[in-house]
C-alpha cells in the first residue's frame, strides 16, 4: 500500500511525503543539518508534497519540516506523519530509521543501583561556582568518568542509564559518573586557559577528595566539550587516565572556514595547530568518534592521526550518524565500553 505521509528509506533513496489535500501550503521544505533545505514538489495526483533524495551514509536522519502558508507565514514543525522523535537541546526532531538501524541493547537492560548527590565546586579562576551531579554505585572505588555538558549528556544521550546498565551487565567495573554542567559554554569550552586551569587545579582536586578517589579520571565530551576536555588534558595530564571525545570541534583553517564567524575561532585554531604540530604529547588511551556526515569529520580524522603519532593509544570510529545526541549515544557501546575496559581492566 502506498504511503500517504511520513518518511521512509526506499533502497538507495530516502523519501518524505506531506499530505495537503487542497494545496493550502505554498511550499514545504526539509530542514536537516546535512541534507540542507531542499524543497518538496507538489504532486496533484497524490494531493501532497513529495521529496526524494539519495540515501546519505547514515542509518538515521533527524529532521524537521518548514511549512510556508499562502499568506507568507512560516512554521517549523516535526513531521506529523512520522511518530518517531529524537530529543535535543533545541527541542524534539522527527527521526527516520532506515532498515539497518538498531538501537543500543543497553537501553533495554536492567540497571545497577546507585546514589545521586550534588557537589558544589568553587572555580575562582572562572569567578564562578558549579554544581556537579554525581552518581555512585557500590564498589566504584577511585574510578571516575567526568562528562562535559554532563546534564545534557544524561538528558538527551542517557549517559547515566548507559553507566548503570553497563555496570549491571558486568561489562565495565563500577565507577562514579560526574555530570559537570557547561557554565559559560561558548567561552569556557573554546580552548580557554582559565577553564583548563580551573578544571585541573580547582575542580578536580575537590571533586576527587569528596569522592574518596585519587586515581586519574576518564574525561568525556562532545563537540566543544570534547575540545575542552582535550585542552584540559594537555594542560594537566596527570589528572587524566583516558579520553572519550565525540565529534570534537578541532577547527582548522583548511577544513573549517565556515566556522570562522565563531567568536573564539582563532583561539581554537591556535590550540589545535599547536597539538597537530607537537611531536610528542601526554599520551593516554583516547577514543574519538565522529559521524559519517559531519562537517567535523575531516578535522576529527586529522586529530586522531596526530594523537596516535604522539603516542596516545587512539581508537577512532566513524558512526553512521550526524552531529546530535542520539548519534553520540549510539556510539557509547562498544566504543566507550572498550575504553573503560582498557583503563579499568
């Protein structure tokens, strides 16, 4: 039976259809970060708007629809013909699952028990105070995973559930999960020396003391959060035993001119250049992931190669997704799982 609405994969193509019985709309446009904003074509015989595009190198597609009314009004909506939704910092999006997409199994596994606490952390170098949300299961000992953008990692990518499910399944040793909020994200996470200083000298010592931990941590981050975690590790290597870096914003002039309008672009490119030019580094286990259709893919490949050349134990994985929380979530296993197994055997 022919579909009258929604989205689907059709062999080597992806298809979208929006019903409009009396052509009340002036236009319909797809909004997708890696497919651009292509316009639908009205099909009178089907009384609706159609769009067909070659399937990109992804297993999922997050998107919205821009509807233009006859009076010129525009609205951006989720696809009413597709019930699937993906969460994000700017609200839900519609999501198309292609036939080869599979959700991670840990989403449906039992979870380990643990206690949550709020830990207030003074950051004089930033003239700020942060409140970290910390989850601790039995037997966590001195093992700590600290995540930049921590509350968002938990809300949108279910990092807390991943930790609890992986521990319950015996896949990784118990560990404390620290969800560190971003604060002034666009400033602090953009290769900021004051932030790196505060994390290494002010935040981590107090946090580890509170948890009764002394071992170096595993640091995790996505996008600018990944950049900031690498920057902090280069500045205070003694604090880190491993890095889990997703879709890092390792801007380089040769790849990322489109980002040059970002206020801290120059500072980021200077830091990235210094890392790429270094012959050695404070090498530890590092796992980098990036989506196959991301603008950041080229600079992530470059950074992974540079760190490997400096002695880091690098694993680099390209996951078939884009720059979004669910794509990052879906890369936790096996990639974060195996990193934690290496650091905490």
